[in-house]
C-alpha cells in the first residue's frame, strides 16, 4: 500500500508534540495488598508499568520570514553565521584540531536538556508578532499536532502549559547565575596562546538560558491568547506507525539509494556479515579504495569484522553509563548516526529522515530532534538502572526481614 505522506509541505506556524518514550514506572500489584498472599509466603513484586503521559518533545516549527518582514538584526545575523561555521567544523578532517574541538563541544551540548534546546530555538516575532505591551498583533490558529498512538494520549495543552510555567523561572534564574559566575573564569585569560574557553562557554550558557527564557515567555503568551489548538495529525501518526516494521533491514537511509517509503524503520547500525557474505563485499565497502565512479564509502558504512582483535582501530571500550558517547547528529536531513534503541522509545532515529522530509524541517531542527531521542534513550536506561538497584535493595530487605522472623520463631 502506497504511503499517503507527501514528499514536501509548505512551512507554517506549527507545534509538534512528539512522544519520545514511555518511561516505565514501578507500581505495586493489587495482590500485594491481599493479606492471604503474605500468609502463604507468595509475595508479589512491583511490576513495571508505562506512564500515562510519555516523555514529550514540543518542537516549534515557524514559517520562513516573508519578503516584507523586517530584516534580521545584527545579533541574529551573527548567531546564524556562528551556527553555520560550527556545522562546517564537523566536516573537517577527523585528525585535525578543529574537529577535535567540534567533537568536544558536541559532547558538552549533548548534556544540555532537550527541553532547553526546543525553547531556545523559538524565534520571537516569526509567524505571530507581539507588541512590547504583550498584545498579540496577528490572530492566527497555531495547531499543536499530535500523533495517533495505540495507547491514547491525554490532552497535551495542559502539559505544555505546565512545562512553560516550570521553565520560565528556571531559565531566568540560571541566566543570572551563569552571569554572576563568569568572573570566576577571568584568571584563565592569563594563559598565553590558548583562548579563554571557560569564559566563552559560561557566556554561551547565559545566552542559551536567556533565549530559552524568552522563547518560553513567547509561547506562554500565544497559549494564553488562545492561538494554540490541539489537533491530531494523520501524517504524524503514519510516521509513528512505521516504527519497527523494517528495523535492521539492510537499507541505506540516504536519498541516493532509498525512497521516502524505504526510510521508514531503517536502522543506522553497521552490518554484521559472516562467511561468504563478507567475502562477496566490494573492496570499497571494506574501506579499500573508491568505487569505479570515484565515490568512497563513508566510514560509518564500512564493513568491519565481528572480531575486535582483527582490526586494532576498533575500540572495545563500552561507553560509561550516564554519558553521551554517540556520534554527532547529521548536519542535514539524511543518514542519522544515532544508535538509540531502548525498547520504550516511541520514535527511533531511523524515522527522523522521513519526519524531516514530510514536514520540511531545517537542519538544526533535525539535530534537535536527534538530540532529544538520544536523551530519551539515556533517561530510559537510567530509569532501568535505578529500578534494578531499587529491586535489589527491596530483595535484600526482604531477606533480612525473613531472617529476623526465623530467629524470632
């Protein structure tokens, strides 16, 4: 059956409610409160259950500036130039110091909460103008698009409002804290040759909190004015329904070898080939030169032997829990290098190219969504680890209680 998803849509003012994961929570079983179960010695353990409202990303997509709109100020021009320059650093040689600096910066940025990235990406005045007195000058309907899932979602407008009420004072407080802490970085300026990176980072964090604070205030004004209307979107529901259909299929997620339909459920992991399948690979697929047309296989798609000892370039160390050791997201809609694959994820990295193509997302929007999925995967793994520790502590407490009861008898 052919997909109903169009290849391209015009940009308008929209807010996407993207469920990322249903984090399991431990809830006691009803039989645990039954006194007969304790008398017979059959105790029921807490069973993990999914939360009613999943982990959400409220992604704001604003229209492009019109020709008659005011030109961007110097600050916005400088930020756009800095963003383009930063993305170009990721295209440098991986052995260069510029790429090393880019990789370390990406790791720092990956630790910033995805909620902050979503809010600071909101641009005031694009789509709906607001006067200095807080009056809305453009009365339009802003849809809050939500997918249709197997487990129905509760109303999300109250969820968005609670998020804004929490984020507005938080980012305002953190902005002032980082500004006050900036003098502590001044002594680093006496180091010759090396720039004062700590000062740059602190000032950048202050600016980031300021943008998130202003973005949250802007959305709250639109919400209170009644412009945001919650709606279900069939195209978004089709993208979520595509998850898991073709996971692990040997398909390239780029436009050169796959259509939009084949992007659904395509995994980004490397192949694990053995025996004759590995021997039949072309030399360029093993990283041994270029193809006849002069193109070379990207390093992320080069075949590697399953034995770590056969290739000294493969690192066998496992990423530490609580850190983001994943590769940086793709700088534009295309192959996604994220390997987030927790079972509780509702949106996988393999669905991002289709999402970007369907709703005409910009490159930095693709990066923000990829980063959000990475953090949802990390939070789910952390939740599993905490639940495992809690269950072990409960089991140990039960054993100690049973020992005391046995000694008392």
